[in-house]
């Protein structure tokens, strides 16, 4: 039998239990296994005895029937031979700093018609003079993307702000211009528009539909939660103004939509906000935690027990809706367990500063929208070459160069965390933000639990076995 004394079990195999399900993640292969108590005990003992199966079997046999233990050990050995348990990391030889640009976030408006209390963008202007992007700058940004995308054929542009609908004339022009250029370059551009929905008129909605634009719509949840922090410029709540617009947009079935909100330490019971989304008829949604070290609304260490428990509660709520025949999707729980991300993406995460860039109304380029205004991360302008030093630093900020990440079982589900969150928490993009890491690990566990539970519901005749493909 297998004996691997030098294997890093803690970094490469992760076991956890939610309700009655015990699951084991083989980190490198991405395989998920449902195990019983004997299998779980054996895996823990194999780690404890540093791969010595014989000692693990002997110890487990003091608690369980020896024949059952041996049977379980043989099954685990079979999984190892299949490469789905105790597998080794894949070798990676790839220069991330030379990746082509794939996505642009166009900050077409450094201005907003709302003043959300937790806004990272300083109520829309990112701490810079308020401005609207001109058609000329926007077209230069599109040219920049087309010329720097290399052999990538499918590109992405997100209209962002502030509030991009404050500059709707430019949005219209840039979509038309991009469509006129993409064929010349042999490209296909997918558009997304992120909006607070205040200015989402029938005319704007029709433009979104006619141009196959995906939308991200901002709403925090229940009226009292939303109106506590998502305020209009006059101080009034926004819920009554925006919900009818959001429902109307969703009813028109755009190419894709997500309703995106933020939960803070003032609504740690955010499962109730997700329930409210569903009651409004919304099917695709996300709630992101407020983060940072200076905001009074950001999740703190003492909030984590409640937040982590709430993520499990949310998984059970979504499972209940699934069993009732309602198809709803929480962004962080859609992990794509069957496919999994490509190897490069598993090491680099979002690709900010390399594959993904943001352009300000003045044409300045930053790694992502959260870095806008940070002079140390100003990478250039659409009229000149990018700063190779910043791009190289970001490109090298991968799992391979982060000791904490290399030891984390959830590393391939995040790619090393958010550069901006790391920077604003620890003043270093290379140092993971621990509070965000803990929340992400629990989201991954809850997502796996939800996916497995759905399968078991769909195929009740299948015995709860030790291997879930």
C-alpha cells in the first residue's frame, strides 16, 4: 500500500463537514469525494501518520470494524491510483507577465447620482476630480484593447463608474464604434454595464437588449438594509426608486444579469436579503462583504463566526429553493465543479494588471477599478505603452510566489486573492488578507456542499458512497 512520508497533506487534501455530509477535496486534481466516518477517519490518520497506511489502518481498527476499515483503505488506494486523491501539483511553466489584454473596465463616469455610505470609490469620483469620459478617449481605449489582445478573439468591456448611465451618449457611441472595429480585427466583444438602476429607463433597457449587453444591477436586499447605506444624493433611500427598474430589466431577459449587493457588519443575517431577492423574482445575485481596515462597515475578525455560519445557512436556503424547483444562482456558489478553471487562471485569479485593466475618463490605466487614484499603480495611458515594472510585479504575484497561498487548500478557487484587498489591508499585494481568505474558504466549502446536495437530491437511488466524481 501507499506510503508518502513527504507529502503535504494539509495543503493538498481538505476534509470538512456540513450538516450530515463529510466531504474531501483533492486540491490538485479538483476531485470532490463524499466519505463516510470510516473514510474520513482514515484520511485524517493517514495525514497524522505521514502516509503510513498500516499505522492508520491499525489505529482506525480500534474504533471501527477491521474489515470495514480495510475495505475503506483499499478504496482510498484506488482513488490515489486514479489520481483523484493524494495527487501531486501540476508543474507550471508559464510567463504570466506576457499575457495579452483581454478585458477593459471603462470608467465612463467619475460621478454618481447616489452617495452610498460604504462606497470604495468616494461616492463615484475615486478621490479624483469628477469627470465624464469623452467619445475620443473611449475610442482610444477600445483601440488599445484591440491592438493589445494578441490572438485572443473573445474580448470583454465593462461600462463602470461612478454611474455609467450619467454618460449614456458615450456608452452608445462606444458600443457602435466597437462593433464597427471588431470584425476588422477578427474579434468578438462582450459588453457588460454595471448600474445602480436609477436611470434605467425603457429606452436604456431597449438599448441594452438590442446590443446584447449583460447587466449588473446594484441592490443590497431588504428595504431597511438597502436604504440604510444606499442613499440618493439628497439623503433619501433608493429602494423604491430602483427596484421597479431592476424588476423591469430582469423581466426583459437580457443576455445575462446579476443583482449585486454588499453586506456589512450591520446585516450579518444576509441570508434574509438573498431570500428577499428571490421573493422579488430575481434569480441571479451576489452579496459581497464590505472589506477594508478603515471602514466602519467592513467585516471584522469578531464578525467571522456569524458570517461563516451564515454562508452555511445560505447554502441550505438555496438547496431548499432548488428542491422546490426554483432555479436560483448565488455567484460565489457557482464554482463549475465539472469543468474547473484553466491552470493559468487557477494560479493568477482575476488577472488584474495583466489580462484585465481599467481606464479612467482621462484615459489613465490602472490594474483594476479599486486601484484607481493610487499613484503607485498608475500604469500608463491609452496613448502610450504600459508601465512594464508594475505589470511585471502584478504578473508575478501568483500562487507560486505566495507562501501562505501555496499552503492553502482553497488556492485554486481564488488564484491568490484580490490584489487590491491585499494591498489596502496589508499595504502589500503579495500578502493575503486573512479575513477575506477565511470568508472565501467558507464560501467554497458551502458551494461544494450545495452542489453535492443537489446531486444527491436528483439521484436519490445512488448510495452515499465514498467517491463523488
